[in-house]
C-alpha cells in the first residue's frame, strides 16, 4: 500500500470527481427549483390575498425556523413512510429546494417592497396593466436588488448539501469519509474537501459579482 | 366656446372617516391651463390623482370626453370598472409627478418608449422616433441614451414630461412638478410646461409656484379643506381675492 498523499489522491481521483459532481448537481437542482418556487413564494407574500399570504407566511416561517438537517431527514423518512419512494437523492434535493424557496421568497418579497410606490404609479399613469407593470418595471428592478442576497443563499445551499451525506447520498463529504476510512489520511482529505467546497463557493460568489457588474445601472 | 374635456361633478373622497374631497365640481375645456392652488392638505393633489384613478373616490363622477372614469354608475349602483378598462382610461391622461418617478433601469428614450410599445402597441422603431422627437422638444436630444441616475433633477423631470406627453394624452396632469427641484432647475421645467401650454395642450397643474400660475393659467382654482373655495382669472384673483381665505393664502405664499 502506497503511503504518500499524492498516491492516495491518484487512487481516489474518480471517487472525488464523482463526489464533486453529485455535490454540484444537488446544489444546482436545489438552487434552481428553490429559486423558481421562491419567486412564487415572494409574489404570494407581496401580492397574495389575505388567506394566501397567511398560508405562505406560515410556510416560510416554519421552514426557516427548522434546521436543514431536520428537513433533510423528514423529507427522506416521511416520504418513505407515506409510500412515496423518492430515494435519498431526490428526497435530499427536495428538502434543500424547499429550504431554498423560503429564503428566496423572503429575498424577493424584500426586493419588491423596497421599490418606491412612485414606480407603480408612473407605470399606471401611462396605462400599463398590472402584468405589464410587473414584467417591465418592477421585476427588472427587484432582480437587481435580489442578486447579492440570492448569491449568498446559493452558497448556503452548497454548504447545506453536505447534510445529505446523513441519508447516504454519495456527495463530496460522504465520498471523502469513505476515502479516509480506507487510508486514514483524515487531515489531508478533509482539507482537500474543504478546499474543493471553497472553490465552488468562490466561483459562485465571483459569478454573482460578475452579473452584478453587468447589470449595474450607470450613474 | 371650446368643448369640455374634463367634467368633475360632486367628487367626494374619504380616507376612513376623514373626508378629503367634499363635493368638488369642475369643468375643463379644451386648451385650458388650470392651476390648482391651496395649502397642503386642502385636497388639491388628491383631486388630480382621482382624475387618473391613482386614488379611488367614493362619490360623484369624473368624465373625460364624455366617458366616465373609473366607475360605472347605474342608478343607485356604482361599480369599479375592470383593471384593463381603467388602464386604458389612464392612458387618456398623462401625468408628471413631484418625484419624477422615472424607471431607473431604462434610458431616457426607453422610459418614453415603454408606454408607446406596451400600451399603444407601436413597433420599437416607431416608438423610438416619437421618443426622440419629444426628448428633443424638451431640450434633451443629446441625453436620449442616458439613464435617470446620470441626469439632473430638472433633466429627469423633463424626461418624465416627455414620457407622459408622448402618449398624446387628452389632458396633462402636473402634480407639483417643481417642488422636488433645486431652485436653479425650476426654470427649465416651467419653460417646457409653458411651451406645451402655448401649443394648446389642456393641462391641470397643482403648483406652489404662484408667479408661474399667475403667468400661464387661463384659470386658477383655489382649494381649501376639500372644496373649491374660489376660482377665476388669475389676473383678477391674485390681485383682488374675493374670499378672506385666499387673501390669507396669497399673503403667506411666495407671490409678490
């Protein structure tokens, strides 16, 4: 058995790559689904009727007040108990997407409510309908406002994806643990995993900054 | 006598138990420039905002070119018209606001084009041509690609006026359009409004610029506590106010 870190790394190269692939897939799926759902949550919070608003408000408060790990376990075991055979991957992604949606919902609500009332009035005054006002005037402004907080949430989702190791999803952390159980190089491989998570999130952050720059309004 | 464009009858507006407009009657004829003056809280801005349904009103009628604005009154029943119908009616009037309310994510030209494209269903080149014509008219031909954040307050307000006027409204509403401007920028905006008045645009202005009201208005309406207290020719009214209220108001205002 070879004992240098590089040799062990070479042996584990496919396992690690696969782990990163799963981590990135989980994160992308959860961020995408969570953001789409989150936009509707935000819309309901701002424009919904009293009943809808109360229901969605309860949804976001409950989800945001629950630890992500509990959501992950609940999604996996509850779905199995009610006969929905989701499997660990889908159940995990579902839990993260729900978690993401409650945060994105709050971000979207805040962004929409931060737009001065005069914007809606000016749009109305030239004869725009509500849908036109929303798509041409409010949403483009809200998106710019959302971006920094949304990037934060996306990075949180990557970190939260590690929790799926608990229900047996072979993402980067679980793969790393498997590797360490074979070669006992815990320090080296945990550092490696940490470094890889950092690179993914650093990439997300920089992509966010790039989009922010691209969409910034000249002043 | 010119045809009546706007006819307001018995307009009442309440916020809860507080009555802001207590039965306002007012008719505006084509080409008239009417200034609405009065102290804050007199209901002048609310009156203006009822005309394009930015405020709901609880009693009376407003008709524009014979068309009832906002509500369908049928005997004793009074129903709000559909959102789509109200949106169409709002496009019949143009409005400029105290805070300009330009869309910050659009260039000056795009601000003007939005209504033309979305409401008037023009193609982009058609809309752009009209936008450029009106921006040129308000003296901003060189600023069409600038964003609101790159323009001074006076320039922003002129874009906002171009945005409203480009829709060829039957009636223009100006809501204290110079109140948020630095004193040295007021002149350029008033100049634009004077030009529109000279063109024969029918206008209703809420203003604190007494000198301006005196110079451009064909008629002045003085509001006090939700009713029209006095109205008439500014040359007459400002010099010889009939009511004690107006005399007092003119004394404390910047006129003279």
